[in-house]
C-alpha cells in the first residue's frame, strides 16, 4: 500500500528537482540586463509599474525565455556590435570569505562550509560561461580570518582555487608544499627569505610593480586575467600584518600592489591599478610595509600615465556617515592589550580609508583627469558613491556633484556570500570614438536566495533516494 504513495511523492519530487535545477542553471536569465555586459544593442528594461500583475508576469517570463533561448542557441558575442569588440569585460567578486573546518566544527557547519564552496563555484562557472570575461578580480577577503596558520592557509587556497575558481593548480600546490614544509610535511612559508628580498628591494626602491598588456598569466590555459586582492582577512589590518602574512600571500596569490598598462601606443590607453589598501595607514606593526605602499603610489604617479584607470582595492574610500551602510570607523588595540602586548595602540580595524589618505590616493591615481572607476569590497552590503574634486580636494556624494571639476565613481561590490545573495559585479569599459574617452559601466547580478541552491541539490538527492525505494519495495 506504500508503493502508490511513494510513487506519487517521487513524481512530485522529480518535478521540483527539474524545475529548481533549471532555475539555478539559468538564473542570470531572470535579470538579463543586470547580468549582461553593457552593450549598445541590448534595450533597457521597461518600466513595469503601470502594468497589471498578469502583464508583468507575461513580461518577465517572455524576458526570461528569450534570454534562455539566446544563451542556448547563440554565442553571447552575437549580441555585441562590431563597435563593442574592444570593450573591457571585468567580473568583480566581493568578499567570498571562505571559512575553515576545525576538529570541533559541528557536522551541520561542516556541510554548510562544504556546500558553500560549491555554491560560490556554481556562481563563478555560470558567469564565466555566460559572459566570457576578459578580467576576473576578487576584491579581497578571500578567506574569513587572518589568524590562521600556514597549513590552514594552504588548505583554504586549495579550496579557493579548485572548488570555487576552477583552476587546476594541483601540481603547483604540491610542488610548493614539497619546497616549503614543516616536520609533519605541512606547508610552512619561508618568510625570512621573503623578508630578506623585501628589505633588499626596499633599499634599492626596486620593486618591479608594473606590467604591460597582460591578458592572462597563463595564456595556454586561460584567455582571461585572474586578479587576487588582499583583504584584511588575508593579510590583516596594518596593526596585524606580519612578514609571515605578506610572504604567504605573495607566494600563492601574487603581488599586493601592481599596475598593468594596456594599449599605451594607441589613442585609447588604460590601466588597472591593484592597491593593497590595508597598508596605507597605521600605526602599523611593520611600518616599512606602509612606506612600501606609498612608494608604490609615488612610482605610479611618476609614470604620468595618459589613459583611463580602473582602481581595484579592498577597503572603501573615506565617506561621511549615511552614504553607505558602513560609516567611518577606526579601532585601535588598547594600551593594556593582554593577549598580544606588542600590538598596543596599533590599528585594529577600519571601515574606510582615512580622509587625508583618501585625498592623497585619489590625487596620485586620478591625476590625469581621464575618466576611471574604483571597485572595492569590505562592507558586504554594497554601495555606489561619487568622488568629486574641487581644487585638489575630494569629497564623496551619492550622485555626481555638478559643481566639481572632475569625478570618479566608486562601486563597493556587494558580497558574493550566500547571505548577501551571491552577487557578481559586471564592469564594462567602452571606448567612445566620438568623444575619445573611455566610459565605465557597472551592474550587479544577484543569484538570489542561497536556500534555493541547497533546495535544488537536496531535492535531487531525495528524488534519487525515493525512486530507488519505489523500485525496491
Ligand atoms: C590541511 O590538509 C592536510 C591534508 O588534508 C591535513 O593533513 C592538515 O591537517 C590540514 N591542516 C589543517 C590546519 O587543518
Ligand atoms: C591568484 O590566485 C590564483 C588562485 O586562485 C592563482 O592561480 C594565481 O596564480 C594568482 N595570481 C597571481 C598573479 O599569482
């Protein structure tokens, strides 16, 4: 007598599994405009406020099915005009902040963390497949804590690379561990070697910060440029950052400060500037890191670059309370800080860069009056701000201040974590041949509720289980 009931249940479960899996594999089609590069042939969304419920449903489903069809049968490039072929297409991800599993982590959290890696990986592969970006930037806070040992840092790097960003680095990581490990064979960074190199570079002011026309670090295997950024959870705030933090970050994620100049011999040069925003102000544990960061900015300024700039950082620039969810906040270690007395009075955390530091950074990076864009993370909620300049002084407003002589927009990218709906930031750079300037556009593509992803995965498992019961009993 159980069989018919089970069978009915199995049919319903199958149906739900199919629908939910179709949705998670086509979710950008629910927001086609927000989840596509800006391009001249894509018409903007219509205003639905005057439509009836029925008309809205029809409009949204037409839009959805149209986009799904396009994804299935056309290469996305078909949507672009010849005029857009040289556009820059950058995917920006904020704060993945992956957590660790320890021996006392409860099973439910373990499952959560494990599933979360694949959830983030799903978002990344969907966006990669749909959009074929030219650049991918992870805006810092790759991991959830700066207080982890080298072995855990190594293990999270492995998850970050393999599960989320689908990079086959197994041999590379294995070699690294073979080169540098402790007596138990676990990864241990040789930070004193890195420190010696750092000090030698600092003495000669020779850091080789710059690159030219790099479109991939590994052209044989990938046709886009993958950019990692430091977050406070990766290297610490300046009161925390040690040689060990910096050495292991450099070893697996590359430089913390660099620029790449593109197409400098054309009429449309542009550049990417990656700035380690954690080490611009103190009091710092290792003040020489701060000096090094400013040296980077001075060398950048000395280039007298004549093109457009994409500035990538982790910590947002200074703004007054009320413009974004986070207001200005600085915390310092107290005088009698018992756990680590040597940290007393050092910078413990910050929501923004300081006001004077912000002004200086903007003047050094956007000195040539060419349009640009600033992307960062850190606050998780996301925000859009305009930095306006009047006589060399910058101030932030929500909308562009029309009295200013120059402005740059800052996009604080909402986090890709499930709690914030798994977002991807899409940046399109388009060179307008009429005005001879680069224009920058930003949109945010949300995944939607994380639970939906879990539902799709869990219902697939349950469906399989129920069908096997039906056939067994
Ligand atoms: C990292 O992974 C290795 C291999 O799975 C394991 O032996 C080691 O204990 C892990 N490290 C930490 C800190 O959990
Ligand atoms: C950035 O991190 C990825 C790992 O996800 C790594 O493969 C890549 O080499 C890093 N980039 C640089 C420039 O080191």
